C-alpha cells in the first residue's frame, strides 16, 4: 500500500482522529497504572492527548529542547541499515499514517500509533536516548556481521520494544510494543509471562518471535542502568568481531 512520506496534517480524516482517540483512551486506561512514570510524565511533556493526532513538527520541537532527538517520517518500517543509521543521528524513523477502525487490534506493520504513541515519549529521557543511539552506533560499526546485528537486534527488542522496569517495588512497562498493544499490555504484567532481571549476556543470546505475545520480558532497574550497560555490551560483542 502506498503510504505518506511526510506528514501533511490536513490530510487526516475524521476516521484517523477517531482511531487515534479510541486507541489513546483504551491504552491510557491501562497504562495509568502499569506504565513507567517517566513515560507517563513524558506524554504530558510532549503534549499528547486523545483529541489530537500529534503534529510531528511540534513533537520534534519539544524533543529537540530536551534531548535533541526527533522523529523522521518514513512510509513503512525501515530497512535495518536505514533504521540504525538514523539512530546515530538521533532520529527515530516513524510512520505518520494510522490503521483503520477495522484494524484496531491487528496490524501487520507498525503504524503511527505504535511509532509515535509507543516510541516518541521516552525520547525525552536522556539515558534512554543514550542507550538507543549506542545501539545504532554498534550496528553501523558491524553492519556486515550478521551475528552482531542479530544480538543488537535482541537488545533493541527486549528493551526499546518490550522492556519492563522496576519502580518503587513494582514492575512497570516501557517498551513501545507493549505501550501500543492492548493485549500485550495486559499480558506483559500477568502471570502468563516470565520476567527476568535485565542481563546483557542473556538478552544477547535470547531468541524472540515477532508473531506472538512475548513469553518472557527483561526488567531493568532504571534507565541509567540501561545506558551504563553499553560498556559491557561492547565487551561482549568483541568476541564476535571477525
Ligand atoms: Co517499534
């Protein structure tokens, strides 16, 4: 399907606004209790609300003022190299189109609700951004090394997409794949899934599937812990450098 390559705000239809509002309200009802505080605060910092589809220009201004990160519009999910290369430039590749009302619960490719509602808020958090940029740097340095790319992909998957965080004695969610999915946000904190303390080595050697609810999630102690893990990751990767 042909997707927009830039956001033209006037092109959003009443259905687009209804989709955003429905998903936003449904997710916030769960996330108010289950999301990381930093995420919930960030939602306010970048001015998200149920009634307005975010305007990329405004979001980028607010992100730039905090971490110097921003969104860059792509029509569809980015190829690996493009995705990682933009991270090194402090840009997250995001789509600007929304699923239809009929696709509310099942979507094959990420849309703007996933990319923007799920990913953009924590781009206000410096430690999270530092870690994210480092993933991009590591991938770009070893683009021709499949083993390393696979391991960087797992680090990305189990943190940025499906990460949990320990907060005041409670486990909360922060991964974008959880934030933007109704079933995943119930499942992630339920007893049906395994929770494991974040551990660089184990994450790097954990396979995952993209077509099911996750069987296990890794729990970080804090975002600074994530940023500080980069040294250990780089050391682990050395073994695989050819
Ligand atoms: Co994502």
